[in-house]
C-alpha cells in the first residue's frame, strides 16, 4: 500500500510540475537548506532569488548548482552563471534548466544590482522557454525586481516581485504567475542568522518559510529550515575552502522521500 501511495504521489507530482515549475526558479543549496527563505541573502545565487543580493559581489564570481527531486530524472534542475562588477554595480548572466527530453524549461537571465548606502536594488530580465514533446514550445519575457534594506547590522528586510512586466503592463498577457515575496533577517550575533519569508503567488497560494544558519569559525556553515504550510523540513551544510564556496542541502518529504542539491561558487579574484 505504501508503494502504491508513493507511486500515485510521484505521478501527481510529475503532472503538477508541468505547470507549477513556471515562475519558481529559486536555486542554490544555501538557500534550499534554509527552506528558500533567501531574499535577504547577499551571495552569487541571488540571481535566482533576489537580484538585489548581488550588490556586494567583489570582483568576479562563477557558480553552478544541480538539484534532484525524489530521485527522478524528470525532476532534475541545473543552473550556472557569472557575476561581475560593472559600471557602478554588479551584473549577472545566468542560466536555468529544469526537466528532461519530454518536458523541459529553460531560463536565461540578465541582471544588474546597485547599492546606495544601506539600500540595494536589483533588476533582471528573463527569457523563458517551455518545451513539451508533442505540444510544441512556448516563450515568455519576464522582468523581476527586488530590494534589500540594511536597517542595522542585526536587521535586514527585503522584498521581491517576479513577472513585474505582466503585473504592471499587460494583465493577462502571460501564463507565468506573478510572485511577490517579503522577508526579514535577524542576526543577533555575527555567526547566527534567522530568516522568515512570506511568498504569495497571485490567484494561487501563499507560503511562509523559516530558516536559520550558524557559522563555525567562518568556514563551516550549518543550516535548517521549514516551509510552514507543508511541514517539509530542510537541512544544509556549507564549506568555504579558500576561493570556493561549496553547499549541500537536503529536503525531506514524508511520502516521496528526499530532494538534494549541490552548489559550488568560485571567486578567482576580488
């Protein structure tokens, strides 16, 4: 009976991913280890979570991530990109791919972030293509915008909207959802961070995500989190050997099993 339930659940999950993946492009094992409560984070994978978080990038950075849901090849995601200081801010070119040869979705993003005193702003243009065997392909252009405010060294607040172009200019033009996020990060001491984030997909659903990170001597990082609405716990660990930043995350579903993600960042120069 348990195997039957798991098989049906996996089938439903696969079908739902035909539609639900669109608009949800969060990536990075650091973020996943904290249940994707990530819009207040300043790191290379901010290109997938909140482009405003790119503003503190120094020099150049390369990054790569891969994740798999429940051991299924059809639910496999990879992403890679390059961030660099440019003009008075930081630019990012990034790539995202989800799926297999039967169903796959690609996204190419071009983003820019700028910091003005304690406020960071980020804008990204995304070209998205969905391919389904036997049904052809569809294409979209989606704009996202985010901001991060460092109220103090202990408190950071942020907000982010995905598919801004659809919400402002031509309502109903795109099948992509409009997703709005707001979050706060509390850092009582330097090694410890608590994040809470609210995510709302217009006309669909809302999520509350809670995550934490603890740094051991600045080179080893322990993480955990939970998505309150579906009670899925997440865990993560990270390492910073010299110019590399390596992160791993694990998400546990009570029936479907585990989802895993591995991310690597490299900064050749400052």
